């Protein structure tokens, strides 16, 4: 059963997943993190959707870790807590379908870590990005140290944590947090549009983009080229690829148009 603070709506080929704890600015307590893991690992695969959108109810996407649960933990408990986040966000990144994060308001701390585990980020003009961990005397623990530098570079992340710098939506898009910047209130609608487009792809193409590309990008070049060749060979041998290529050659598929 879907967690009490998560709304799941199936809209044809896509799922719309909403963090629904607006009174606490969608702060992520342990229960909600485990709920996200359960959703991506068990519930979503059963729905048969081909893409998903993740957004937040209320004025903000997500205020990060629920600080009211940050009680005294010893080093071992801290390690397990962080690994619990890793396991949950791993299910988002390497789960069943590509996930578009639709961002508005605060995208901070663990909220930014969650957004970074998604495959595409669409932000509206109200979005802002920060890593207040630096000011709270803690460190990122939800995979941010790995994923955020891959979006914006280690130098920008270091600056954010050392100085408390907050990026607004425009600067955030330029820095690489979001791939799309839309007017206020339109992030979810645009996310849904993109997810529907993603759902039209051959499933193997989406699989390759989710599971092969990030690993290839981390491999030494000679290994990356080989992995790419293996993935390409598998994707192009699928019947769906042959049908799609034939449709183009028969003049029945869309051409690429100038953006
Ligand atoms: C919270 C949290 C939270 C709000 N944990 N309760 N994250 C942060 O350090 C960010 C902390 N939050 C904020 O800076 C602001 O709340 C916001 C900029 C996100 C939103 O401001 P605003 O004015 O809209 O809301 P608010 O009045 O500050 O908050 C409304 C309520 O939500 C209030 O509770 P109330 O009972 O007084 O109504 C807040 O206490 C509560 N609230 N954010 C708990 N984060 C895996 S490691 C990840 C490490 C981190 O993420 S550290 C960064 C944590």
C-alpha cells in the first residue's frame, strides 16, 4: 500500500508520484524514505507504467531530511541511516522507469539529493537549491556527494556547503541542476509532458539510458567503448528497433526537426 505521505496516480503510461507532507515542507523522515523505496522497488513495477514524474505538494518540492529525527546517533547508526537513504535513492535511479523530477520552491539538502537521483529535472521559476547541511554542522548522506558533483561539479557543491550559497531557478538551470526552466506553477505539467514522451521510447532504449549510460560514463574509455558496443548491439537487435527503423525508411516516422 502506498505510504500515507505519498500520492500515486497512474495516468495511462505514466505514474505521477507526489510527496504529500506539505505542513512539514515534504521533509523526509525515515518512514517516508522507506515508503519511497517500497514504491519504486515493489509497487511501481506492478503498475506497468513506462515513466514517472516526482513532485511535491504545497509551496516546496522538499525541505530535505526531517531534522526532528536527527537525534543523537553513534557512528554505526549514522552509517546505517545514510545507507538506508542510499538504498532508497538507488531504487529511484535504477528502478523500473525513468523519473522526471518536477521542482518548485525549496529543493534543499536531502530534497536536492532526491532530485539528483532522478533522470531529468524540470524546475519552475520559484525553485531554489541549497545544501544547508554545511550550516547545520552535518554532511550530505543521501548520495549527494556522488550525484551532485556530477550535475554541477565539485567546486560549486563545495562553495554551496562552505558558504551556504543558494542558487535561484535561473542560476540553477545554468549551473546544471535542472535541464528545463518553466514559468511558475508549470513544472509538473511539463514533467508530465516529458514523461509521456519518454514512455513512447522503446523500453530497451530507456533501459540503456538508465542502467548503461551512467555506468559507461564512469568507466575508463576503453571499457566504456566496449560496454557501449554491447548495449548498442542488444538494443538494435530488438524487434521494436527494427520496426522503428523500417518505419523511418518507409517515410512513416517523424523526422528530426529544428528545436
Ligand atoms: C521541517 C523541515 C525539516 C521545514 N525538518 N521540519 N533541511 C534544512 O535545513 C531546511 C530546513 N527548512 C527550511 O529552511 C525552511 O523550512 C524552508 C525554506 C524549506 C521552507 O520555509 P517556509 O517558511 O515555507 O516553512 P517553515 O515555516 O520554515 O516550515 C514549516 C514547518 O515545517 C515548520 O514546522 P512547524 O511545526 O513549526 O509548522 C518547520 O519546522 C517544518 N520543517 N523543514 C523538519 N527539514 C540524508 S542526509 C540529508 C541531510 C539534510 O537534508 S540536512 C538539510 C535539512
